[in-house]
C-alpha cells in the first residue's frame, strides 16, 4: 500500500500562524497532566501565551513559524507508514536556516484520522523529535536532539487530532542552522495497522524528509524523491528571539 493517502499539492514556507483546517479536526486538550510532566512538557494549551521572560525579567514577544502557509482544500492529504517495513521511521518537516539565533518554546501539529480506524489512529502514543543542523539536508546522526513523549489517548473515530505542546525549556536553534521537527510514524503492536497518520500541506521541495530507518544512521530522502508532489506535515512552531 502506498504511504500517500492522496492528492496533489503546491506552495511555499512563510512566517504566519497555522491556517490549515482539516474540517473535523479538534484541539487536543486530552493529554493527562501526568503524561505531560513525564514528557518534559508544560501546559498543552499554552502555545498562544503572550510571551516569555528575558534575562532582565521583561517579556519577549512570541512568534509563530508554519511549515506551510495553508491547505489547498478542506480535506488535506495525509501520510501513513507502509506496514510493517516503515513502522517507527521518522517523518520530518524542515524549517530553513535563519540569520539569527532563535528559541522554540512550543509546537502544534495535526494527526490524520482518514475516517478509517483500520488505517490510521490519531490516539497512538508516539515521539516528536526536534533537532537542528546546518546545510540543506538532515544528518545521518543527530546532535543533541530533544525528544518528546506524547502519551496515548482515546480519540473519537472520524476526527483528526490537533496536538499542541509547550516545552518546559526552549530548544535553541543557532543562526545558520535549519530546524527539523520529526514525528515517529508508529504502528499498532506487532507492527500492524492502524498506524499514526500525519496531515500534509503544500510545500517547497526539500521541506519534508523521510528517515528510511527507525534508528540512526538515517538515510534521509525527500518526499518528492518517491515521485510524490512536494508536501510537508502540518506543523507550526512558537518561538522567541532574545
């Protein structure tokens, strides 16, 4: 079965709040406090806070950076791992390098339900990994990644899941480094369906990378290298510049 669940895409990266709406999506306030604490996360609903404190005690303005400016339709395409060979592979959105040092304080993303519980399961436990690196492609070995554990939850059938996470401590991206937000494409026990599905939106080529392995060393490949249209997971990060 192809990992793509459908459809052609187009567009580019820019700075703005996430504009995608899967139609039946629902904000995820359902992660238990204990699970968030175990994951090293703060309030799951805190991405829209007014700002963080700088070293002098003042407020630093929080901004948002989206991996895609919007979805072409109300029902955006999704992606699933091929079972069983791709279970546990990583699906990474790339945010281009900036000329300034910046700090990620939160992120949000959307998990695909596909209206078919036999295919995708937005409630599966999974990991999200942030890492930074220079150059145009992710490295085979990751240096100082931040890995977040997202607990399993019961999720209504036929509803996409919007997840918002807040970091306890900022993840620093140095000037000249690209940021990658990678998602563990988990499957049900025994590497079977249903599996974790991600909502996708249009993007520039080179915005979306697939690890082709569950553990390092990774052999990253772009989405379009599989003869698919350029796309990227629906993910946005909240960040500050001090």
